[in-house]
């Protein structure tokens, strides 16, 4: 429908315009009935519809409608499957249409800086490329149904501790390469209707009133055209926030901040055109939804089946000493409270009121001769010897014991961070006791973030289910008994212990600031650079079949940074079962131009193969695939030189490599002054000849000594080392150069 948004805004009163910039209540935006502006609703969450019933309370904590809980992002990211995420997004979009929800508040793409972050279950990955690709697919799926999304939490919100006030202190390169990069691709390419700014400060400035973040980066650089809303309660100072680019405050402010906006316009401290532009952006999205409103049915049974499918595609088989898949009809002991009542979602704003929950005990009842033992309690971490004894007896009598373990609700949730990476001791004890009587033990994990596994070497199999949605039990049963082949890969590294994590000494800060001192070395970027042993690496996951790789080809061996490189590789299912493999493409910078990770994920493809089948997969790389963020250029830069294209089964299992020579015409400016080192100048083809000429006198000075003792004292290695680190002003001391002559040399160097 054609309408003139500017004309509608021009007919609004000042008070009506200010009112559009905050919610009516916890979930609704205000209407202006006389101008045909409708009231619309937004709703949580990323992995299911958390729509409150009409009796919604002002705190948003009353029970929500019955809905379908899909696997959380901690699980779905492990699918490495763009099409699957789009399919799930489409289902969520259809649910929103059926329930008259205009914007679904998600996905959440914050980086998993520490395994302790209480909200990690909602986030995709420690890797910005993977997080960005998953978010892009999710957004495209939801929005093709005519419903908006709200990518969140923008930005550098990586903990719950003092999340509403703490300042994330992050250097420019790290912010760009890690924490903003996860947002950039989905915002540029999937164009979410809204962006939700985070609570925290970034380098001292609240995200909700940061013009650099909300205007310079988001709008001017990335071309964003939707509106920015606050996280619930994230507004610090409303008028500066509006000026910075925060259009919508949520939830309602009781009219308080609306009055602040009106007063600011009246007294001239806020230009009315800033307010008009904000209202236009909000109205554009409101009317985009109403124009695409359609009849839809919330088919819970269909979406429950999809939730089961998504989880089966996302679970990661971490260990298998031949115990899996289980044979149908086997005598099995299913041990652990999670077998009966699985933990399948996290706590907080994304909590779904699921219409059905299927546990593995129910799902597998016809697949085997199953004995159930509870094993542990969930309310307290207390060893119950009676429950353990019952479990041990069940395990003794069985051919295999499957222990369903993980983190209870109290161990991780929005609102607070974990204080350790351990599972409840009552569960660790249970696993050890069962292992003492049964050689065939499989542990199935239900958790939103990595856990320490002190028992890992003593069990035969480990299946990571994460928080797998309401159909988790069916998916687990299908994987355990071989009806489905596990095909997920870890979207995060599992370290041996918490203190191995790169953020360990700087998480979560002192409450006022948290310093991101590990820089770009987050997750596998750190572990691989340190050559540190890990329990399971990023990108790792097993299958019931085997895959071999061959015939890696690059469409060119030399390229400019403006070119696109096409990479192809053959993948063969060399086993006896149909399965899916995730082909991971990493780029390793061999130029030495900057301190970079050993390798970085830059593309991936998930491919399905029948036994004996071979397929050729293709992936593309562009300049950004090779580039790092150069703070002198304030832009992405790929240095000239050699880059290695690596095909891996994980970040630690590289199976094929090829090299490409890249050249760039971009020059990094060199600020030449008296403290610029000679090493920097000698490494530049332009400045090296000028400096070498001037160094003649210094070389004579260094070589003036005679005799064996002098030769030992002044070696070529020493001279080279001194020159590398010596500033230009050293010319005055070692060549007799005057200050005036040094100034002239600096001018000559700057001129080349």
C-alpha cells in the first residue's frame, strides 16, 4: 500500500511524535488512531515465541502463551547449516503472523568470550564469521514471512555481571574483528528490521547513546535503514540517546521520557528534524508489517517435528569408542533426571512455555529394554547415596548405561554469570560410580555452555545435546540408536579447565569496567596460537561414518585484493552409512604483516553424502576473508603476500592446504618522526634506499673496532638487532648527525 510517511509525521503533534519513541507497555508500541498508525506488538525470543497473553503485566513476567521451543543458539550454531536456520526462522515468522507479533526479538549474536557468561546459551559462537552466517540465515527466514527481527545485543555485551552499567573496554581492532563483525554481515546482507542496543557502556559510553556506534558505524558505514530499539531498561539519558540514533525506548517509560523529548524540542536542545527522522524510521517498520500481514496458522505439531529435526542436525558426538549407535532391543539403563525431564532451554527472557516436552526415556521406550534410575536430584548439588546405588544396580544389569547429565536451571541463566565451569558434583560422582561397574557408558550432556569433564577418559561415548528444545528427547533417541547420524560440529572450544580460557584473568571485571585484554585472541584463535591442549577444539564433531577429502583447487594462485577466490574440494563418504559432513575453510595469513591468529574460519559448507558418494563443494573468499582491521587506515586491510587456504575437519585437524599470492595497492600510512625505528623504515621499499644511504656513517662507526675482541663484541647479529629497534634520533649519537640534518632526513623520508 502506498503512503507518505513524511506526510503522516508532519500531521502528528509534538507529543504524539515523542510518544512514538517509547513503548505503550512492556510489549506494544503506541498507536495514533486518527492518522491510521496501528498499535503493534513485539515479542521474545530467538528460539521460540514468548508472547504474553492479553493479561500481560507491566514487568513482562507473567506466563506466556503455549508455544514451541526450538533448540537454543548454543545448539543450532553447531549445525553449521544455513538452510536449516532459515527453515527454523521461517517457522518462527509464521508463528508470529498467526499471533499478530510484528517483531521477534532475536537473534542474539554476542560473542562467547568466556564460557561463564550466563546468557551464552542464547548466543551462537566464539567465532564472528559463524555467528554472522547463522544470524543472517535466521533473519532471512523470519523476515521472508513478513515479520521483523531485532538482532541483539549491539554491542560488546558478553557478560551478565553489571551488564546494565559496566564498561566493556575494547581496542578498536578487537571491536571490529571480533565483536562488531558478528553483527556486520547479517545487518548488511539480511537487513533486520530492527537492531537492539545493549545495556553496557563501550569504552565509557553507553551503547544507547553512542553516536559512533549507532550512527557512524551502523548507519553510515553499514547502510542500516531500520530502527534501533533499546534493550529493556537500557536507556540512560533519553535525549542524547535519541540524538545518537536510538529511535525506540522499551518498555514504556510512563510518559516520563516522552516529556523529556518534548521539552528538549521546545527549548531548542533537540532539533525537531531528529525526532521526525526517528518517527519515520519506526513508522516504516510498523507499516511494513501491516502491509505484509497475512493469515497464518500456528501449527504446533508441525513445528514440534521441526524442532526435533533441528536438534538432530545440531547435536555433537564428542566421543565414541564403538559403543554407538546402540542396537535396537539392547538392555539399557537410562540414568539421570534429565532422561525423564530434560533441561532443554535456558532461563530468562527467552523462556518458552512449551506445549509439549519429549524426554529420551519416553522417546526410546520402544527401541530397547530400558530400566530407568534417577541418579541425582536437581534442586541441590547433594550426593544421594540411595539414588546412586539404584543407578549402579541398573547399570550392572544392563548391557549399556546412558547417563543424561548436565547443568540444572540454577547453574546458568540470564541475569547472572556462572562462577565455575563444573557440573554438579553429585552428577560427576554418579558417572564415576557407574563407570566402576559398567564398561559401556555413554554420557548425554544438557548444557548451554561448556563444562569440565573430569570423567571423559573413563566413558565410552559423549553426546553433546546442548539445550535442544522441546523435542530433544526424540532427537537424542534417534542419534543414540542410529536412526539419525550425528552431524554437528562444535561452535566453541571446550577447554580442559576454566583457567585455560583467554579471558580468565579479566572476566567479569570489577563491576565498573571489564578489560578485553586478550584482544582478538578469543576462543580457538587463542588456544591454537598458544598451542594449548583442549578437551575438544572448535569445529570438532564425530559421525557414524567417515569422510575423506581430496582434490583441493583454487581458481587462481595469484590475486588482487579486489578479486574473489573460488575454492573447490572433493568430499567422499568413505564409510558405510549416509551422513553429513561440515567442510570448514580456514585462511592462514603468512605475510607477517600483523599479529594474527594461526587460522580463521572464513567459509563452510554442509554436504550430505551416501556411502561411497563423492561431491565437489565450492566456496568463495573475498577481500574480507584475508583482511584484518588496520587502525591506521581505520579500514580492513589485506597485506600483500602469501595466504594459505586450509580445509579442515576442525581448527585442529587441517587435511588439505594450498597457497595463494595476494597483492594490494592499498598503502598503510607511516607516520615518520624522530622515534620511528630504522627497522620500520628498512622494511619499506620506498624508505629503505634513503635510510641505507644515510646509514653509511653509522655502519663505519660500528665496524671501526679491530681485533678478535672487537669482532666478538660487535657481531653482524648485534648490528642488525640494534638497527631494527633504534629510533632515527640514534643517528645523532652514532653518525654525528646534527639535529638540523636529522630533520632534513625525516623530510626526505616523508617525501618518498
